């Protein structure tokens, strides 16, 4: 693999990390709004780690899609993947669905903006 391809893959991973980090920060504040929305603090480092890993591979699968489809598919799959944890841990379904929607709504504009930036910098090719 050429040095340029490795550099682009690293940059993609870094961008996905930043997207997930911003998402986790907003999500932290949303969970802090009410006791009924609270989750254990251990959830956020896992969200960042797994969200970045899932997001990186999802991005690689959808990178050739249009900007909107890339952001839509990325946001949807990451939100569902991360939300599965709430479901498996036994959170009420209304909580799970509320935060599924909120996670998607946070990720969509953030990922769209960063993917747009990546296209202008020609980072998403390798």
C-alpha cells in the first residue's frame, strides 16, 4: 500500500474520530438534561471507541456514495449500532427510540459537514 493511501486512511480515521467525539459531547449534554436520560459515565468512552471503529468501516463501505447518502447511511448505521447497547442493557424502549432519533439527528449534520470538508480536501479517496 502506498504512503499516500496510508496517509488518507489515517486522515479518514482521524476525521471519523472527531465526528464521533463531537457527537459524544453533544450526547453527554443531552443525557445530562434529566435523571431519566442519565446513563453511566462508562458509556461515553465506549461510545467514542466503538463509534470510531464502526464509523471508520462504515465510511469505507459508503465512501463512493453521494455526499448526502454517505452522511445518511453513516449516521443511520452508527446510531443503530450504538443504540443496540441501550437495548441490550435493558433500557426502556421509549428511551432507546428517543435516543436513536437524537443520535441520528446529531450525527447527520456533523458527518455531512465533515464529509463535505473531506471531499474538498480530497481525503476520501485512496
